C-alpha cells in the first residue's frame, strides 16, 4: 500500500507541439497554439479550435505506418505520444511484454465512424473503430502489451482517472510498470456537442481572464510511464517525479455543469491532499482545469481559494493547447512534471485582465522558481472531479 | 392566431421538445414560472427552449438576460413571438 | 482482500427484476434479445426519466434496486460499459448530418458521454465519493470490479456500487454482424447452445453489485478476486492460467464446485471451453465440478459477464442451480466455490475488432 508510484517517461502531441521538448519550448516562450477554424477536420463550423499542426498523412508517415482507414487520427496521435514515452523511459520492445496499459478516450475513434457509418460496406477496414477498446487494444498489439489493459472514459477527467487507476494497480501489486495516458483527436461530434451546450468560445478561450467566454477545443495525446519504486530501481530508470496523491469525487449536481461555489472540487482537493499526507501549504503551484468557461473558472477559483488560499500560483495551460478532452489530464500531468524538473511556473498566456470574481494568483509569464509539488485538477461532465498531486522524487 | 392559440401551440411544442410525456397542455399554467418550481426544468431545458424558438419561429436570442426574461413563463414566450411578428 | 456482496440487481431479457423467474425462462426465435423492462416510473423520478435513453433507464433503475436492497449505502460508483450510450451517440451524430451542424438539440450529446450512467447514478442517489467508468470492450465490467476491489482495500470507500450495462442498438448489431459475432439465422435462445453454428445472439442488460470491504452479516457471497487477460485458444494453457489464479487464492481445482462459463453458441469458441473442462475433469476425476452456462438466457453483449456473475451470486446464496442454466451436474449438493470463467473469442472475426480477452472471478459462499 505504501509502494511509491514513480514516473519514468513521458511523450505528448498537442497543438502546442509534437513531443515533450516542443511543448516545453512553447510554454517557456509564452505563445500558445494559434486558435483558428479547423483545417483538418471536416466541419462547416468556423469557431476557432486548436489542432495539432499535421494532417493525417503526415501523422501516418511519422508513425511509420501505411495509410489505412483503420487508423483514426486519435490513434495516430496516441501512437506518437506512446512511442515517445517508451523511448524516453528507455523501454525496449523486448521489455514491453512486462508492461500494462491504462488509456483514456472520450471519442474512441468516432472521427472515423462519423465519416462512414451509413456507407459501411465501402469502409470495412473502419469497423474496429466501433469498439470502445479498439484504440487501447491497437496500442497494446503494436507494443506487445498484454496485461493489465483497460480504458477509462469519464469525459474531461478521463486521463487523470487513468493515472489514478494505474497508480492503484501499482500500489496493489497488480502491475509494476504501466503505460498510461489519454487521447482524443478533434471530431465533428465533440465540436458540435460542446457547441450545442453553448460553452465554446467564439473568439478563443481565455481561462481566468475577465473576458472568458468558453472553451476552445483542442486535440492530442499524452502518455506517461509509471513504475513501482522497485521496478524503476531494478533497471536504474531516470525518475521524473512521483505521483504521490490522487482522489476522485463526484459532485452529484448537474450533468455538465459545476457547482458555482466549488464545494465539489474543494472536497476532491482535500481528499487528494489527505491521501498524499500533505498540508495545503505544501503545494507550490496548481495546474488548473481552467477551461475558460465562466462557470468552470469561478467554481474552480472558489475551490482553490477555500482549500489552498489566494497566494498559490495558478496556471491554466489550456491557453496553450486548447481543451484536449480525454488527453488533458495526462497532458497536464506532464506539464506538472516539467515544472518540477525545470523549476518553472508556467504563465497564463491568455490572461489580459484577471477575472474579478475570484482573487487568484495568476502568473502572466513563465518564470523560474523552486517547485517540488504541483497539484493538477481535471473536472469532467457527469460531475467527475479528479485531483492529482505530483512531487519531486 | 390569438394569443391563447399561440400559447396552446407553444405548450405542445414544449412538451415535445422536453419529452414531458406525462404532462398534458392543460397541466401547464401559462403564467407559472417555467423554472425552479412547477415543471422542474433546468439549464439544459433552457437551451432546448431557446432552440425551440429559433427552429419554429426563427427568433434567435443571444443575450443571457433577455433569455431569462423570455423564458419566465409560456406567456412571456408567446409575447415575444407576437412582438417579433412570428405568430 | 475479498469483497462482500451486499446486494445485486439484474435487468435482463429474463424476468430477473422481480420474483424468481428462471424456472420458466423466456425464449424466442431471434437474432437478439431485449430486456424485460421493469416499471421505470416507479424507480426513476419523472423529471429525470424524460430525457433518458434505454441504457440510462436500465442503469438508473438497476442501480436503484441494488441500492434499496443493500444494508450499507454505497458511497462510490464504478460502471463498466462496452458500448455505453450508443443510441444517443448515434442520434447526435445523425443530427449533425441532418441539421448541417446547426441548432442541434444538446440532450443526446450530454447523454452520450460515456460516463453518463455513472454520473446520473451519483446525481440520483447523491453518491459523492469515487466515480469511474471503465469503457473497455469485453472486459469493461471485470476492469470495474478490479478497480472496486482495490478501492475497498485502500479504504477510500465502505461500499462500492459496481455495474455492467449495455444496450441493444440496431447500428451495433449491423456492424458486429459483419465481423461474424451473430448467428446468420434466427435461433431459439434456449436451443442456442445445442444447435450447430458460428456466432451468438445479441443481448443487453444491466447488472449491479453492492460490494463492501467488511462483512455486514447479511452478505450474499464473497467476491474473492477478478482478473482478465488476453484469450488463449490453447486448452492446456487456459487450464494452467486457471490453476495459477486459484492457487493465488489458496485453492485447487478440486475445491471448485461449479464453473459458470461464458459459452455462447459460437461453436469453435464453445469447443475451447469444452476442451478446458475435459482437461479439468481428467485432473480431478470424480471431484469434477458442475458446469453452468448463461448466455443463452441473456444473449451475448460486452458486459454479459454481469449476468453470469449475478447468476453465480444467486447460486451461492440460494444453493440452487436453475435447470435452464445447467450444462452438466456432477452430483454435488452443496456449492461453496464458484469459478466464473468467460472468454469472448469470436472465432470468425477477421477484422481484429478488439483484443479478445478471457476473465475469471472466484466467488465464495459466506
């Protein structure tokens, strides 16, 4: 039960860059992805999105695959990120057999399905995308991963929950080394869905800014390698940090909206701190869920102030990446670890004038600081609030 | 169309749009508040009602304050439809 | 650490919601079976019911029955679902096309979030603890159960409500028909396991289990452990895996009183179960176990394991094997250990729709 859960590798693809280094450069530089109408997604909507700047042919080539309808954009993004994570952890193909896989997705390849569900006879290769486990199974097959393997889908907290389940599998001795992450390519389904509930920003998201008016949907994939301390030591792995606390709680309030007072999120923050055996003042900075909707930003702001106070720096990196849905928990886990590794606190690149409703410490520019503990929030539809705590190992 | 006829039409459209299967038009008081007490509607229903006005009457309302006023009761919805000349 | 099963509920193509019905099982000549609907209006407040698709109704009603029957109120919810709210997903996808991405009704989008069953259960019952959804094809429910066992062990919950839910949809039937999951000709479900052919019949269902880490005194059975991994078609290896799983729980093949297996009428897959059980018999001689099957009663679906596990609990608690589920009897009069053993192989799938997995669970009399 007291087994430590260490992170020994990471890989990612977002609108802010292909690869961890490229993402770090973007966040250090302070310029986020350009929010613009979709170039690669087939849609008549012109609201700005944050796409990974590669088309499917380029992604396929980067993955070293032959073009096939079987490969959703989500899968291609995931494969790139997962391969980078395994490479950075120095896990070879031969060692992959001892890996497990916990992956998260909300779309599960729907961008393929929505293009062909009425003409299936001409698109038989696309059929695997109708299975919920297809993306995870395909990654498992590709890397030779056998057990344990599962997929988590809890909307925008999906990959934070995947990290939590993975940590639990390690602590309970059901796995010693896991590839864990989230993936979602932009789809017409999600873009129209978010648009139908009127929470998409017409101008590009500005999390925590006075003019915040909605989310900007992004896309991406991010994977981390989690190991038990023993497994990491045995192979002399380089350690990025430790996943030292996690909690999920449900607001039981509304299908898509957060409690305005932030009580549900606050309870989750307290539970994660308790699980990590940590006091509120031990948190050096917060990677907020920070979607840019008025409801989220106020609710989350209230939750942070009531549990951790107004002084701790709060950053929403969704101003750099857009909202990557099932991937965002893993994307932001990697950003949290980069904060710790490089001693930096990232700026809120889209804040011009902090929102007046809640008093938060919102750095506008990235700066160097000693960071040993980062708390990362991920909140999803269905009232699913997840908080992860990363510490210097 | 008289206002009463319009109200009757709106009630039927509301019942269909919100799947209020067990509610008959006569159960809905045109002056009773739509939200909170009464029908027990929520913010998702509000979006559905705004959509109803847009789809059936071509009336688009963006301003949150105006939305709140219009969705006070079935009668306020009818009054807007009349005012916009879409009845 | 084992979990103690406080209560169960099962909405299925059999009349499993109310009084015992398996003595006179429902049957029809079909390619798919639909659930017998309970009185949803009695179980779900009308304000919530009106926006719900079938799977949400099944999930909400099933969870409500299970919670009512549990002496301990669950404080956490974990749902396993293989296809989730596919009907609403399809509805919203079609409306994007039909309405040219303009003025779309948000309700089917909101419902089609894959965690909406778990979220709605939390809202309806004000369960504010841990809430998760495993969305992993054939082993969705098994993954949810493993998560629950760990959560209870961690002490983050006193009682977890775990559910396995999936609904029938014409689109999914058609899609998976193309990869050979279903029989090409209608068949009487009670004859499914005795008529030659490839593929099974499609089903649906909602199974719920309230699991607690401590015995309450009125426990129905113990869930000792659950595991899942990639299928093997090699009977020797399959039996070795079963032995290893049982050994971890400190028991041997001889100690298993009954196998509840997942045969589904797909002849090549069923042949593997039979080969495994023949090897098992050779090892145990006269102490061979009874064998029970269930997919002819509920149809094949991604969380059909829920019906098998529900049947296992019912069998242990009632110490009774319903005749319609018996594959063979071995003369035992008492059942203490049940091995639930499920492989969804689909021998004819050329498309690699998913990685076919096998799962095992050990359940024990309290």
